[in-house]
C-alpha cells in the first residue's frame, strides 16, 4: 500500500490580498499575510496612518 493523501491542513490556503486583490498564501511561510507582499502591507499601513481608512463612530446620544 502507498502513503495516504496529504491532509488538507498541510495544503497552504490561498486568499485574496486585501490591497491588490491578487492571490496571497495564508500560511506561516508568508510573513506579510494576509497581504501578498511587503508593498501591499505597507500601502495598507500607510492608509491607516494617514487616516484614509477610518472606523465609523456612533453618533453621541443626546443624554451625554
């Protein structure tokens, strides 16, 4: 008998890069995950740092 098939957990997961939309390996071997590259990771970080990305704030209640 031969070896059993490799378990699915050993297969790297491929996801969409949030910055460019390209393929990105979501595994420990990719230090930029979930991004595909250092460039995409830095673009995202820069957008947060320049406040291009913002988390919406709830309007204050009238009681406050």
